[in-house]
C-alpha cells in the first residue's frame, strides 16, 4: 500500500498495516479468548475510584443531580476517547510508545508520557492495596479490632456502639498527634455521640500513625512496608507470564467484586436507616448543577475511572485479534464501568444511612473524602451486622481485587512498551520477560516506601492530585491532538474500517475533532491546589507537586524537539500542500518540519 509523503512536523499522513512490522506481528501473543481482553479492560477501568470517589463526588455535587453531567460526560468524552485508544492499540499492535511513534512521530512523547505516568501511579496506587491488606488481615478476628474502645489508639471519650462503654485514652504514639483531633470535627464520627466506634483513629493513628503534616516525616511503618511487599508479590505472580496468565486471573478479579457489591447491597438495604442514605444519594439538588465544579468533577471522574490516557487500554488492545470488534468492547467496558460506580453508590450510601441512624446524626455529617470513605466510614457498619468478620473480610478482599486489576494494567503498560522498543537488547541481558517484570515491580516497590512512612498519607494525596488529575488532563489533550488532529480523524476512520469493515459514525468523528478537546481544555483550567481533608499543603509542596506532574508531561516537548532536530535542514517541502491537515503550527520553518518521501521521522 502507498504511504503518502510529507510527514510534516513528524506526522505520518497515513499509517497502513503494511507499515507495521509484520515479523513482530506474527510473534506477538494474543488473548486466549476475546472475553479475557474484555474482562481485563473492565478490570483496568473499574477500580477503587468507583467505590469511594464516585459516591463522594455524587454526595458533594447534589446527589442524583450529579448523574446528569456524569452520564453526559460518559457519552461525549469517555466513550469516544476509549474508542480512540482501543483502535490505535489494536491497529498498530504495539504499546503506547511504539503506537504513538507510528501515528505521529512529532508527538511520540505522548506514548513515553503514558509509560511515565503509569509508573508514577503504580508506585503509590499499590499503597491503597496495602491498606486493604491491613484491614483484610485485621478482619480475621472476633470481635473486630474497631468494635471497642479498649485500644491505646482510641481518641478521648470514644464510645462503643456494641457495649455503650466509654474509654478515655490520652496515649500518644511516637509523640504524634493522637490527642489533637477534636471531638466535634464533623469529618469523623462524633466522640460524644452514642455509637462512635472511633474508626478515624484506627485509620489515621493506628494504620497510618500519621504525623501533623509534611514538616514531620516520622519513621517507616514496618507493618505497612511488609504488606506493600506482599502487594507487589501478588502483582508479579499475576502477570509474570504475560497476557496468558493475566487472562486467567481476570476471570476472578474482574467478576468477584460484583458478587460482593450485590451481596452487601442486599444486606444493607435491610438495615434501619438505609433508605435515608439512599434518598440522599438519588434525590437531586438541582441548584448544584449551576456550579462549574460539578461539571468538571463529572468529566474528571469519567476520565480517571475509565483510565483514558494511561496507555493501559492501548497496551491491552495491542494483543487483540486484528479484526476484533472495537466498538463493542468500547461500549461494554464504558457502560460496565459506569454501572459499577452507580451500584457502589447504592452500597456506600445505604451503609452511611445505617450509620447515621445508629449515631443519630445527619447523613451529611458522615461522608468523607478520599480513602476515608472506605477505610473510615464503611467499617462502622460491620460491627452490628451478623457475622461481622465475614462481611469485613469479603469487603476488603473485594477492594484488593479492584486494586490489583488496575495495578496489572499499569505494570503491563511499562513492560509492553519496554519489550516493544528494546526487545532484542533486553532479552539479551535479562534472558526472559519475567526478569524484566521483576525489575519493574522491585523498582516501584522501592519508590513506594515514602508512602508507608508516617507522613505517607500526605505524600500519597499530593502525588495522586498532581498525577491522576493534572498530568492526565494534559496528557489526554496531547493524545487527542496527536491522533485526532495531526494524524487526522479521516485517517483514523480508515484504519478502523480496515479492521472492522465499517467506519465510525458522524457522532464519533465530531466528538474526536471538536468536543473532546474542548472538554479537556475546560477541565485543565479548573485547577485547584492539593489538600488532604482540612490540611493545606505549604507552597513548596505545591511546587513539588508540579514537578511530579511535569515528570511525565515533559517527555512530550522533549521528544518533539528531538524529532525536529533529526530532520535534515534545507529539504524542500513540495508535498506540503498535499496534506494541509498535517500543519497545525504554520509558523514552524518548513526546513525544520518536512522530509519529503520519508515514511518515518
């Protein structure tokens, strides 16, 4: 097939299947069954954010009214961009680095940025799995450790819901701030109210042993570092054989959470006060739709929940059959992801309603942000359920499965990209792919150690804010720029037709060309500094946050400059007019941009 010339700004006018390395194509492994890819993609998209972030945003943004912008963003942003990533990965049959280099060499740094952001995220994402493991192992006892107030880590005036007994503790651990939490803080269970089992102390001062702020780093939590090691061992054992082993694991890890969510929902709706929480969840506060923040939150939740921009789905799709139905997978994954979020909302808010009944306080005084919704609020429902340890074990095991699915995907991005780019040299020195995966896991484990120090929760929140929100928004915009503008919607549609026999409809082409870029720019400009609960980070921490954000994004301009330098100067640009869609930056000198007749940069 003819590949037209004029790779202006390093962009290939058309990628054809003939331009893909066919020798590698024949050797590339594929999923045992297509259902394994679908389940792995669902596992990648459905994660811990569905369980705690979506219900919290819904709570903060007007209850059921939040579903309006959420579903709208799903249709206009989530589904179209997921379609793009799966299409590119399946067509080029490579990870994000190689795929982006084929589609748009000028912005091949977008592929490197996806690898960088996945690596950064997996260093701290496994910490949530570590916390889940801590609670999971703590749940194998009766009574549960948070059922009573006879612990040194309880706050003053703690009251047990099961015994209605008080225990006043003035103990402090390692000189840190156990006594500084005021009892009337609405973010935690109220110390003076009946039914306060003091779960905030368990998470903050027993599990984390957190300090007062970033100025006091504290020491390493050895229990947590051991569990972090266990978490990474689980990740390695699940993926070290590549997609063949991952495909078998996802049958369980992707489906088991739904069994637990449904079981918990059936249990919760029978509890007194549950309907009060559900009403709070589904009854709209329409006035809140006037706030721009609600719409930005909806876009951010769709974006982060589906995992668009991380490169994970592109890497997974590269193992598909070339003629696989991309649109079907896109719809199944995106709809399942949103269904999971809504289902998790019913589970969480029914439990919150039950707790509000026990403590005789308003539902609005219970819900908290971030990991606290899972590790602070939900455990309060277990002690008064029948067979409490069983429910606790099942719930935290579900969190473990959700976290591992997402972690599989992020590690797979790095490994796939490294093997695609440096297969010969890597296998020469490392002998096999399993050793490469081990090196990646060990490196991420070492970089995750700061998160299991006593200051770890502040480090975690800072990195999550600047990586999962700021970096990913920038990265997604440049991905759309590279694929939908520079490479072009027309060429992408032709590639999809070659794979499936049918071009994408007008709806998708309009979303790719106009709506998605506008929504991404709108989301970026709504930036707010990071914070953890009521703690405000100092300015120097915000500066470090921007350094973390740019650690992945910086590869985009660096690779663009490198692409320009490689182009010989003084070459005429006769073919420039044949592909004007390749020239988004006309002020660039032609002699720096164009190499006529070349199929690659």
